[in-house]
C-alpha cells in the first residue's frame, strides 16, 4: 500500500502568500506523514492560467492531481481541502474526487473545517488564542463570501460559541449570505472594529476579489467608516495561524483513520 495525500486549495498568484501559507501547510503535512506522497491541487482556473502565463508553472487541478498520484503508485488516497464549510466549492470538490475513485484501492475526503459542535468549540478556542490580543478594546468581525442558502446556521452557532471565549463583541458575517457584514454595525459597542477573514487565504492572497464580493466589502467598510468606527483590516487568512492549521490536520488524521 502506498499512501497519498492531496491538498486542495484555490491557489494564489502571490509568491509570499504561496510560500507562507500554502507551501507551509503542505510542508507541515509532508513532515507529519513522511511516507506519504503529498501533492497540492489548485482549483481556481484563473490562478492556474495566471501562473502558467507569468511563470510557466503548470499547477494541476483535482482530477489531474489524482491521476498523477496514481501514476506515482499511490493506492490509497486522502483528500483534504481548505474549505471552511460545506459550500458549493466543497461539494464540487467531492464530486470531482468521486469521479476518480475507481483508480484507487481506497479514497477518503476530509470534512471541512466547520461542521459539528466539536469543530465550532475547537475553532472558538483557536480564535481566542489567535485574536485575543487584537480584540482587547475592539469588536472582532469575522467575514467570508458566504452563500444565500448554505452555512448560515453554522455561522450563527459559531458566533455564539466564539462569544463564550472572546466576549460579546464578536460577529460572524458574510458578503452574500443572510448574515450580511453591514448589519453588524448596529450591534457593535465602542468605536473600534477588527475585520478578520474567515477563510484559509484572504481574497487578496488568492488574486482579485470577485466583483460582487468586492462591492459588498467596500460598501460595508464605507458604512463602518461613516459610523465613526476605527477599522483595522487583518491581512492574514486562517492558514497563516498554527492554531487553525492544527484543526485542518485534525480532520485529515480523522479521515485517514476511517
């Protein structure tokens, strides 16, 4: 049996983000599973095209990566993605993996970062460790793109869980979903807010924000500034914090035990 691990992420066009986040995460997995063949797939066609045109680098998508793993003799594969919750991207990833299932003896897919109560509690504890210093006298506003129909319930539960560890001035918001970023304004106490990307890479580290997300983000930021809030934007995605990398690794190890 030869074990293979595929790390699935959107990818990044920025060398620093690539080195400090993606390569660091893949390296951590390689160090922990020394006998496994570890590979990384980029799901964003725009990122792959940009890297090919700028650097001549040909990053593989999910299917090409799995086929390459099979050619390298991998018989048992585990796939871990950097998705935060079970959104359309995560479900699409699972479908692509399933289409290649017959080329391996076994193939497993790790759960997204947030799925059950244990995940929420561990995330809240990790957030306390990572962001308690940033919070102090500021509200923490976590944000992600979101979807209109998926994720809203788990984000509400996450918000409540984080408030038990970080205090009441903690909010989870989306740019597209039900918990819109601008709606937290009326609930913020004080005059300062810290915006925290609720994603493995922040949008700027991947490439350009999608126009819909960019418009919603800028409108929300403008509303906060108009309300007199002193806003600090954190540039680091979750993947730059050891606390959150460990949560992803926990799901990987769980999948490999199944």
